[in-house]
C-alpha cells in the first residue's frame, strides 16, 4: 500500500480541518516545505498536497508554496484545490506536479476532465470523490452534488485505471476510523480499481484494515500530526 502524508495549505500554512470546516483550522506548521522535508526524511517521498484556499475560492493561491515542495529532490507530489480549467492544469504540470487531483470539475463537467486526460495522459490525474453520507460534495466541500458515485467512477475507468481518491467527509479530521464498508463496496463494484482512501485514519490497525480490504493507497493527515501513528511503524507498510 502506498502511504501519502497529507499537507493541506491554507494562507501559506500547514493546517488540518475538521470535516472540511474552514472556520476552525488547526495550524501545525508555518512551513509546508519543512513539513515535506520531515516526511521525506521519514521515508515518505510521495505527498498529497491540497491548496485549501483554491478548493474554497476556485483560484490556486498557493502555487508558490506547492512549487517549493516539488523542488525538493526526491519528493513527488499529487495536488488539488482550485483546479478549474486547462490553464490551472498546465500551471501545475509546469511546476513539476506529478499528478493533479480534480474534484469539483470532475463531478460537474466530466467531459472537460476527460479531455485533459486525453491531452496529458491518464497517469497525470487522480479523481477526487468526496462523500457526505451518500452525497458528493464539491467546491471545497461547501456544495452538494447529486451524481451517482458509481456512474462517476465508471466514466473515469474507460480511458485508463485512473486513481480514485474517496474521502468520507464526516470522518475527515475526526480520527474515528476509516469507512471500511464504503471502500469494500466500491472495490466490489469496480474490481481492480486503484482506490485511495482518505478520512478518519487514526492508527496502524486502520491502515492494516484498509490494506486487507484491497485499498491501493491511503492519505493520512491528522493522525500523523498528532503523533497517533508512529512513522517508523507506518513506513513498514509503505510500498
């Protein structure tokens, strides 16, 4: 299983939100770059980076900070937040981002995202599906959408096995355990899908459960910042 430490950037700082609530961020570091170097030195070279300002406002405001992470030798970055048009895609690819996470546009305008996939290659994208119960949320989790999760996954499997990042919003930042039933259901419906789990991971046992369920990768945030998961133990599961 691939482990992706999360770096969420808000106003240039490394923060975590509870259930996507922008009103109560917890600041863990004034330097996302220092945080990225710590994860790299601990054996985690692939990072999941979110421009929270971009996710909320629709404009990538932390490009410079993300570029500083990409510039660190040995680090690979998948990033999202504020990716709304082709210029945003090119901007991130030009600074060296390995994979672009697209959520709101992927849900609301799949034809546009499928064009990007055709132009730049399926290996450059991750599709984010953020769930609040059975409802998909967009625009930094501030707006609900009513597309079927199964339909959306199906659309993005045709051009290639594009990773699907599925976040249970109600568990995000709560350290209450991942929604194993959700991930098993998705994997049963789409065998072989590259599924990335996010939300609620609080322990090594949670990671082992996800791995046993067949999840390909996991994004872990608060549990790392709060010291609930030992990085040395976690590294043994990172492949």
